[in-house]
C-alpha cells in the first residue's frame, strides 16, 4: 500500500461507480488513496463506496452530473470542506449513446443529430467541465494530476461512432492544451495526461462485439485481426498505467495520450 506515493491522496473519480471508473476507484483504494466517487445514481454510489471502505475507510460518494456546473461547484466545495484539497482527478464519466451509433444499414445523414450532440456533450463537455472546476482546486494546491479517458477512435476512423470519435478527439486536444497551460501557469507539479483504451467488452458495446450466443460479431473479428495480441483487453489492465501516470515515477510526463490496446494502434493490418 502506498508504493506509488499515492497513499492518502484525495482522488476524485467521475463515473466512479461505472465499469472503468469503478475499477480505478478500487485500485486506488487498495493503494491507500481517499476516493471520492461521483455518479448520477445514488444506489450505485452507495454500493461502490461500501466496497471501497473495506480498503479506504475515508472514501465517500456524491451524486453529481458532470454536465451540471452548479452541481460540480457544490461538490467541489464539499470536497474541500471535507478533505481540504483534491490531488487527482480521473475523468471516467463517458461512453457512447445508442442513438448516436450508426446502424449497419443506416446512412450517416440519417443519424439523430440530438443523439450525436449528446455523445459529444457527455464525452467532451463531461471531461471539460469537471476539469475546469476540480482542476482549479488542484492548481491551487500547486501539485496534482488529471487523467482523461481517450479512445482508439481518435487514432483512425472507426465506423459507426462518429459523434463519440469527434468527442474523444476533442479530449485528446484538451489533454495536450491543458497540460501546457497548467505547467506554464501553475508549475511543473501539475500534470494532465490521458489513456486510450483499446477494445474491452462492456455493457455499452456488448451488442456491437458479441452475438446473442456469445460468439464474436463481424466487427469483433475485425478488431481481433487488427490487434497483435489477438484478444480483447481486461478492465483491470488499465489500472497500472493510470497509477503510473499519477505517481512520482511519471513526474516529467505531461500531455501524453497513452494507448492501452494490445498493439491495435501500432498495427497496419499487414
């Protein structure tokens, strides 16, 4: 516990009761960090916080919508009153929206624009808004890390997920831009990085990657053929990279988008 210098660090995780956020929350709790779980669902928060407190007794949760500035500001104030600071922000809230995913027989021009807007808002604005609110508190401390979640959809075009791809590309730009801004204006102890997960099977993409009988879809076959490791990732394979980027071992690393993808982004397919 605490081997990465992360013991007692206050770690705010948006989407902290979700699949990626929840896995990261548990990992950091086991390192001895104090976790603040943010989610829109109180029941999910209560369940996750109960699990976290077995390893990190001071961990708490709070209902908060990442697209609601007033809620974010109120949550930020509550965290400051409770712990006095924020050391790490992990922007794990996000994901695609069903109406924004192009169906196999659907023209791109037939997409529901409001759903595409929703995908952009959730993934880009849902990263930007918490960063502007909680990031200010981190900057006031003079040290800390922000971790964003990018995607393989930003490296090259992945069919059917236009809105999600655009949003995550914006997250990459935000990560680089803010890394420079924080270091130049607030010092070399402020760092902003991102991870770009490869393909992991979760509830949001299960129908795209698995047939009802559990076999691989045509889309999955293409993913596996483009992944040199020839498999999907496991959610727990994201945690070590995030731990590293938040630790003192990565003290000279800022503005990077780190692929965790089994070689997908490196392979030309030939």
